[in-house]
């Protein structure tokens, strides 16, 4: 039975369990109102009138304060909420007038052991069962007043029908935006025959979920041309950068396809007729089913006024459940650059101080669970569970850095909470996100089953101002992150976060990206002066630790184990300042390299570390250096290659035996037994994945003559990286090997990276003979490199050529031919892949009006897959070259 009433507490003894933290303060609380469901008398013999709703209770308290009728007893005012589901017609709002006092907080708490639920949904009734389907008609849907993307059946989420039923579809061809969206973002692509149908019902309700790199775009279908194989969208992605595109070979899913309604647990809402159809799961009975559809986007808001310094404060919520918030994709679709930071939350606060959420639950949201926005300080979220989330768990702070300190969210505490099953609608969301916000504590939380990142402090790029400083992130258990859905992520990911951030005693494992970038601890984009110590990280796809670029960071006394691509990674050298100090760590691995990516330069320090390779092979360093050669460079002078003697590393027991050499080197034992929640039983769930498991991308042959690309556009179906308006790679009609168009690379001095501009394709050939052919026309001064790579980190290199400024063609450092400037030369390359790979490749060069010349060359013996094929302009002055008639094909 469900109730829709609210009770004022009797005495603290009734609520003792819920009010543990305030028990001493509330010992002398006096009983107030007794209320009963539906207005009946809860306590025989009393004459008090019941309060029917939480809003009424709030308004009574507000009225008493306004009229001066406040107890001033020095004890909390406790509002007890009886069990049942409270279906909200609008979000509960709290203003400064609803505040308590520091020594007289207002506490809204579950009565005894009862379970009150505040729902933003509505119970769906009027069902009819026939032919294995349940159907009902919703008038508000017909009137275009309601739509929803999720459904709750007996407390479990149900989803809309998708295609394909397993795995992904893949973009057949990238297309330039239409004229209306030129330069704004991608608004169409080509699809493979049969993947999208023009005659589908309610075509404008079909959504394309386009997986990019570290984000996913939700785009509504505008039209479909099956003959041309083109789908057009009502809006566009957020931008035109490579990570915001919908490239050839990119994954996508079709959501909300009526014709795909076929599997138990799926539902379809026909927005034209209002008909809701549900396919029940085995064992579900209509007469016993409680079906709730979300209606409200938010459940509770706290509306302080920062400008007036009017705060909502000293209010507490204990033992309450908040559930069922909605998401509707806007008419123009939705996409965002990173972390789904702009989305709203079920519980959202602005100008809130000293709020407490204790032992509460937030379930089945359409967007985030909770947001502590502008001006939120000294709030506590403890012992809460945030599960089955459309986006992420909790957001703290904003995407902008305020100059007004009172507007800066700070000093908040998130402790002993569970964040699980996130990103159900928006996979790029984060368990705990901290924007421009300092002095927060994120302690003893468990975060798992997310598709992007666990905890992410910081929101600045480069070395721009960051207010994300002096945050403590400690004793968290973070696992099942990424799960092969998105890329470029971390268990803990810092984005330009600043001085004083302290990451310690976190247990991080099983971080798995789709392509690159599944890291345990990841310092990105100008992260500076962060200390990461006493963390245990294992089973990561790319590496246990990675610094893209940063300044004066310290990584000490951590355990990094079993990275699959490398163990420690660093990308950008940055010779202008000291970047990284890695000391007193233990690194254990099997077969991947110890140090991956880029360790050029000397502006970093590694020392007093223990390295051990459990497969018995020698430990090597960059450029295949031995340990002694590496130490001769000045690095790791006091480090050891030795078995650290873990208790049982195979079972991830990283306690050290008493005679461990790491202890003699000064390593301090790490106790992460307290990582995660310590005051709640272990949580287990069999909740299904929201997105398909990782699968290898399909082979993508390339046949590009640039004739169908407009002049000035980037290369179709490729990733283009330019350094400035002067260092570009764009389609040109100035010259061509055949036809009228070619791809023109223009270099210029003063760029940040000598390897820009560069353009690459991703063929994803895994076996057999791979062949490529193309024409190059170098002009005077052009320096060109062409290379094949696999997707490992660090990658293995296949065929590779280099053309010097004077036209000398070198292969393996040796001169092979002299190319003329201002003329087209043809290249033909072939190489065996997969099991047939033998570390050799073939090259044929046909100079203008000359007979072909051929040779066989050696490449990396471990090169077995063609995942990257690129052309790079390496000049550091004004230079031009052209590319035309590129073909990359699987051979016979």
C-alpha cells in the first residue's frame, strides 16, 4: 500500500537510527504533530490536524518563521515522513525562507524503518494484455504534453527498442555538414544499405546515438534517403573537431525504433497516438505490476540567491528515496564536449549551505542524480546510494571560474556513498565531477559500472586558471570504468586541476576503453602540483598512470600492476618546465612495455622505484635501453629491478611480505582494505549493460581521390590535425594527379608541434595482405613522412618512408630515390598482417617518365595490424606538398 502523507516526528527515540550524527543535539526534542495517511488520525487521542504533503509541512515551517513563531529551543525540528510513494506534481523547492538555524536544523527523515519514495513519475494504468503485449493509451502524450525515454516496471528500468539488437552499426561514410550547419557541426552521414529505413513509423522520434571519442551525440532523424544511403539530422554535433565528428567507421545505435520492438523488457511510446506498448519479462503479471513513467526533470531544488547572499541552509534529509526523473532529447538533438557537465540533476542546489543528505537513495534518473552548483558550501552527502542514472552521480561546482568567492562552490563532502550503473542515457557522464571548486572531500565511496570516468576534478585546458584545488580524493573503490564503450578516460581523471589536490588510498581497477586511453590515474591538459600517493591500480587497458602534460606533479608510493598496453605513460615533453616526479612506486607487469608513449627530454624524474616483469623477460626502457643504459641518462639511479614479493599478486593481494625489497627501499605498505564504503553491506547487482560490449571495428578500405570533396574542406573519412590557420591540410583544386582535386598540406613556422599538419585514416586491417597506393607531389622544402601503425600503446610501426626537403626519399634511414619537386610520384606498398606477418614490406616507386623501382624492407616484427595510416608534414618553415588517389585495400 502506498501513502501520500507526511508525519511530524514524535521523539528522537523514534528516529534514533537515522539521526545518529545529531543524536546528542536532538536528545531533548519534543514531540510535535502526529499525522496519518490520507488525513486520518495516526495517534488516537490527539486532535492535531494532519499535513497531507511535504509542501504543506514546508509551508507551515516557513510561516512559523515568518511570523516569529520559532521555538528557539536549540534543538532540531524533525519532520517524519511515512513510508509510501509520493508522486510529485512539480519539484519540491526550498528557498532561504525554508532554512533552519545552525543549532536548530530542520530534518526531514523517514519514520522509523519505513521507506518513503518521492517520485517524479506517474503510475501508468489502464493496461490491456493481448498477444504477449501490454498496451495502454496516455492522453497527455497525444496532446504533446508528455514524452519519456525510460520506464520503471516493479522497480526495474526498461528501455526503448534499438537497432542493431547486438553490437553496433558503423558509419559508412563521413559527410560534410549541409550549408545550414557549415562549420557548426556534423548533421548527416552515410549508412550501409538496410541499416536505416525511410518508411519507419514516427521517423522524427528515432534517435541516432553516435559514439565519438570520449562523448556520445544524441541526434534526431530529420530525413532518410535510402537510395543515396544518407541520414540527415534535425541538429548537429557540438563542433567540427575530430573528436566531435561522426567519421567513417564510427559506431552508432538507432534508439526508439518502433519496428524493432521485439524483445521482452522493451517498450515503445507512440507520440502520435499516445499508445504505450510494453513487452513483459518472463514471470511478470499485469495484475501485480507497478509501472511508472518519469515526468519531472527534477525532484528537488534549493534556490538560494548568491547576489543577495541569501542562502538555503541547515536543512537535512535522512533515509529518503528520490526516483524517476525524465529526459527528452531536444528537437535539435543533444551533444556536449565532455563529461555531460551541463545536464541538470534530480536534486539541484544553488546558494545552499550546510545541507545534509544522509542514507538517501536517488534512483532511475534521466540526467544527473545531484548537483551542488554556484555558491554551495559546506554541504554533506553521506551514506547515500545513487543508482541507475541517466547521466552521472554528483556534480560539484561550475564550468566557469568565478571571481566572487561566495559564488564558488567549495568545502563540500561526499562520503561513504555508492555510485553505480551510471550513463544509462548519457554514457560520457562521471561518478563524481568537480568543476571549478576547491577544498572538497570525496572519501570512502564505491564507484562502478560507468562508461567514461569514475572521479574527475578540474575543468580547465592548458595552464589556464583553475579553482579545482586542494580537493582530497581518498579511500575510494573505483572499478568497471569505461567497459569498452568510450575512450580517453581514467578511474580518476584530472583536467587542468591545480595545486593541493591529493589523491590517496584509492583502489582502482578494471578500466577499459574502446580504443586508446583506459588509464587508472590520468593527469590531463595542464594538471599541476597534484600529489598521487598510496593508491593501488591494476588491470587497466592502457596504463596504470598517464600524464598527458602537466607541471610539477608527484606520483609516489603507489602500486601499478598489469597494464595491458604499458604501465606508466607520458605524452608531451614540455621542456620549458619540470613535469613529473615518479618515486617509490612498485610496478608489476607481464608483457606490455614498462614506459609507454613519450619519455623524451630530461624534465622529469624517476627514482627509487621497484620494477618487476612476472613473465621472466627482461625489463627494458624507452628505445629498448637496458636498465644500465637507462640509469646512465640520469633516471632511476636508486631504483631496483626485483620481485616485490606480494602476498598473491595473481589474486590481486598486494600486501608485501616482510622480506620485500621494496620495504628496504623505503616503500611504505599501502592498506586499501578501507577503500570503498565501510558502513554499508557489499552491493551486488545483475543490472544489464546499457550499451554493447566492445567489439573490434570493421575493416575500412580507403579509396579517395578527393573529387567529391569541396575545395577548402578537410579530407573525407580521415582525422585531420592542424596547428594554426597557416599549417593546414585541405582539399585543393590547384593541381591533381588525376581529376581536378587533391589534398594540399601547407606548413608554416612557429607551430606548437612539428608533426602538424597531419592526416590519418584508420583501415583496421587485421590479417592478410594489405596494399596501399598513392601519389605525392612535394614542392621545394617539403618534408614528408608516411607511416603505418597498429593500435597498441606504444604502437608498432609497419611500412614507413621519409622525404627530405631536397626530395631525397629515405627508407630505414637509407636513400632509396630522388624525387623531383613540382611533379607527381606514385607509391605502391604492401605488407602481410596477422599470422602471416613477417616483419617485412614491399615498396615500389614510379617517378615521372621512369621505370618503377622496387625494394623489400624490414619493419617492427610485432607489427600485425593496420589501424593507422598517416601523412605528416614535418617542415618547420613554409612548405607545401600534395596527396592524391589514395587507395588502401586488402590484398588477395
